[in-house]
C-alpha cells in the first residue's frame, strides 16, 4: 500500500482522481492550494503530498485560524532573543522547522493581510527574516496551503492578496465533500474501526449492510471528521455488537442524549442509582412504585469482605427487567412503564444484556 492509499481511503471515482492528482503533484516543489469543505481531509492530502515527495525534511503544520494575529509572524518566521517581552531565547519559526521539508498552512484565508505580504516575499526569494532580526535566512521549503473558503471572493473583498493567490495557486487540488463519494463510506467506517481494533479488540462493533445503506443516505455535513465521530459513538454505544440501520438513524447520526446518559452510567455506576428517588424523566417517583431497600442488603458485609457493586446492581437490573417483560408477556412498552423507564432505554438494556 502506498502512502497515498494509506491516507486517502476509498475507491470511488472521486477518491481515485484525488489520488492520481496527489501522485502527479507530489513530484514538484511548487506551491499547492488544497480546496475543500471542513472535515474533508485536506491535511491528509497535504501529508500524502509530503510523503510521496523526495523531501527528507519535516512536515510542519500550522492552522492560521488558530493563532492570534499578533503572534502569527513570530510563530511562522521565528524570533530573536529580546525581540519582544517574553522572548527569552532565539526560537525557530515554522519555516525553519520545515527546511528541506513541507510547511502546511491550513486555513490560509484567515492569514492577516500584513503577513500575506511577507509570505509572498518568502515564496519569491526563499528567504525569511526572524522577528527582531535583519539577517536573511535562506531556506528550502515547499509551501502547501488549504482552505474551505473561496479565495477569489476574498480577493474581491480585499482581504486576500491577488498576487499571493496567483503565486500559491500553481497546483490547485480540490478535495470532494463526502456526499460526492458516498460509496467510500463503508471503507472509511471500517478503516476507523480497524484503527480502534489495534488498541481494543473487544469493543469494536460491526455494521450490517442496511446500516451501511443508512450511512450512505446521510448528508454528512461534517464530512470525514463526522465519520470518525460516528465510529467513536458506535464503539461507545454498541461495544462488540451488530449495528443496524435503526441504530444508525436513532443513535449514531443524530446524537441521542438519552443514549449518551445511559453510556455514562456504565462508567459511573449508572445514573439511575445515583438518583434513586427519581424516574428517568426526572419526575419524583410515586410512593406506589417505590420499594424500600431490603434490610438484608445492609448485612452483606457480614457475609463477604468485599462486594462488586457494579456486578450486584447489574444483576438486580437484569432480574427486574426480565420480571417486567415476563409480567407483560414480552410487551416492552408496558414493561418500560412498570420500570419507570423510556421504552428506548429498556430496549437498549435488553440488547446490552442479551435478554
């Protein structure tokens, strides 16, 4: 597997065309602008460009939207000792760190105009000057930029330099939104599951075909980043279980707060027992449904030195769920009412315990 295949997952026409463009452009040292919506994997494209190139230096990334404008010049070009308050020692900037390698400037559309002028100078003569210095430093750096904004519109609005856009836009690469490559969604899901399996084999669920169909029909506004989130959710909500289309639609695509709360209770000895006097809807439990704790429970330590509280509560819950379901001849709606639970909560517990 090439580094491109390792970074760009999928075999759709859009994915294959993107891989071909990366392979073609990677051999050059000219600047690149990667265009694409948020979460579409623009940094992965930049990494693949670097990995496939002949450059032996570092891949250095900087998000222009994440650095305050007053600090960005020092961050990119470095600074001399005493250049400003707090400059206690001479420090290399991102350009120097990327010498003989690649500098990835993400969200280039957020770079301040004054700094755009200095970046253009670097691209023209391959030299930088640290803040607080007059000495030019010659460097060999390939600049790769990315943006989710329309830079032509920013030029029209006079917040992005037209000459800088011309200089950067030697090799434009367009990264498609996920809705343009829906057939890659199963590959992406399985890729993220495989990554998780390396560290925790026992918690990885699997999606059936109808679940994949449901995922393909989703709009994916968050693109690949959202796919990763869905996989994380799936691992949390359905560890080592089969995931169906209903699970996808009800719990994974739209974050269901009831499910999140039920999941948190697994790691915090279950929220139901933390608020024993309330129902799931946060209404006070009626007197008729309240049962005092059996007196025998207070004597358990007379019989055992230690008690596995989680296991005990789990066993109690299983016994009561089975009793409620049997009492109502398998009718989960009525059983949920008897237990003061939402029906979806009861169904999740039945699935969790394999009842």
